[in-house]
């Protein structure tokens, strides 16, 4: 490299002004040795010299081109030495695969490994405007909706870290021209000139044909992708807000869902699925599965199979995700003298001093301190019965839950305070045969908070009007 980071030509200076969205502070930059990532390293060195960034570089050697791949790594190490940027070399694990997706996934695994080791949470990638146009066309060819066509942006988040793409406004050829003017050489991947990957065919055949038909096509395609990406993120924000208001973990309010337009229903359902299955990228919903899920939402009752051994169950008060992986907590002894919160699944029980009233009998209940001695918190078992407060005789717990409007998919998750097979208090549902409230006695107050109790729709609230 014939010039330092501080002494750049006008061409690189113009691209620095055009580029934007560099991170501040510690960041990790993916450095392949190609023209785009080389320019990015030069600009990051300038950001470092200006006191705005603290860059480190990571090079992922895929080992697909033998000595050429090793030469790329040596080149990147030398450049980082000249620029005084810490350098990390990683070897990709491809498990016998050599396709573009496998390489990309391997790179991100390496990026995550270095970020975990260094504690850096900002990743800088050298995607340019033409990369955006190519990715958009590739996804269009494969078939994609608004979410799929939102290919990349200047700043987004993934797996708990920030991703920056400061060169997304710069064209591939203007980057190369600026480096030539600067007298700076870069590494060229010999596979880029072949038809080995779909991206190469889009880059070498499709886009040149489109440029021939309408000069400037690539830039306009990238602009279209940017516009659609913004619209997609706006729709996604609406879906997230809907779920904030109308979902509770693995339950969704289908009455509210059916009031939204069909395209938004599909978006909401896919988001709901991803929110509950964040680690299952290989189990994303297909268009057919999303359509089946939307159809189930409009049925009185039903059940469909979903990826990963999960099911969607439509019940009276909404739709639920159910699966074998949900773990039922073990029984927990109840100490009425303790004031430490007791976490049971997604619900928390707190024992407090009396507030001078019996409570609502659904989420809060007062009783003499000695009454709950010897009880346990657990979920339902065969043979459980309850004597509803104020009523004579006992009932099967299952019948009681049915009458209270508790949908079947969540009954096994409801925390219960029990003495033997007698249920004294069902979280968010109701109270059994506790003694009538007597303010002259030493009472304690039991308070349930969380999501595993009552899941009725607002139309089916209990007579006391309380919600859990």
C-alpha cells in the first residue's frame, strides 16, 4: 500500500463523505482483502485517527482456493499491520459444504466467536450499493415477500450485536476507481469470475443486461430495496406493537388478529412464531404453514402441526403454541412466614403482610398465616378437586377450570396452591375453601404476578372484573 490512512486522494475523500453510519468506539470489521473491505479498513483507520472509533479486523479463511486463500489472509494481516489495526484470523468450518449460504453462515459464526472473545458488540461489514441490488434480485428470483426483500440496511441488529454497513451508498466501480487513483491494490477472488454461485451469475449476466436495457438500473434497484426495507420495518413495528397489546407468550388474541388485514395477519403470526422460537432458524414458517395458521385463527377450535414438533391449538379464548419442550416446574413447598418471592414457571408468588381486606380472590388472597402451612405450589394432577369459595361441596378441578373459561392448552401450566389433592388457590383463576376473612387475626396476603395464570379474553373476565 503506497499511501497511509491519513494521506488519501480526492477519490477516497469523496467516498468518505458519501459513506455514513460508522460506529463509535470498539468495533470489529470483516476484512476479506477485496476492494470494498480494503476501502472500509482505510476509512476506519481514519475514524480511529480522529478519535471516533477503535477498530479491530477479522479475516475468515474459507480454504476453498488453497494458496490463494492463504495469500488473502497474509495480505489482510500485512495491511492491518501497516494501519495499526488489531487483526484476527479465523478458519471457517464448512462441514463439507461449499455453497454461498454455508460460507456466509461460517463467516458469521467466526464473527460471533471473535466478538464473544473480545466483548465487542459492533460489527462493520463492507457491503456496497451493488451488493444490495444483487441480493434484492436473488431473493426476488427465489420468491420473497416484503420481509425477504428487506435484504440489508445501513444499521441493524442481529443476535444481540449491532451491524453497520457504511458503504451501502457507494457503488462497486467507484470504490475500485478510488483505490486505483490512490495507488492501492486489493485482492481479487478468482471464484468471482465464475458461475459457481447465483450471485456471480446475477452480477456477471443479469445486471449487465439490465444496465444495457436501462443504464443506472443497479442504482435504482438498490434504491427500491432501500424504500421497501423502510416500509417493511414500519410494518414490522406495527406487528410488534400488536403482539405487545394482544399476545401473552404462547397465546395470541385471535379476535383482535382477525380485525387486521390479511397481509398484516400473516406478518403478525410469523413474528409471533419467531418470538417464541428465537433459536430455531431452521424451523421458520413457510408460506403454506403461515396460511394454515391464519386459517386456524378463524376456526372455533382446531389444531395444526408446526415445525420442530410444535403445534398451534385454537381454543375458545385464543390460539396457543404447544409443544413437548415446555417444562412443567417441580412442586415447591410454601413457607407462609417467608417474604422471598417464589418463582414458579412464568409466575411469581409474593407473600406480604395484610392490607386490611380479603383481596380479589383471583390474583390476591388474604387468609390466616397458619392456614397455608404445609401446602405446596404445583401444577394440576389427576384427582385434584376444589371447593370454590362461597359454594358448598367440591368439584373436579378440570370442570372448575372449564366453567371459569380457562382454555385447555394452558391448564397444565397454572400454578396451584394445594394441600394434598385439594386446590386452595389457582393463580389468576380463583380461590378454594379459604376461611372467611377476619381482620382480627394475623393474616398474610398472597399475590400472583406473571403470565401463566388466567388467559381469558377480556370478554370473558370474572365477575369481579379482575385480570391476571
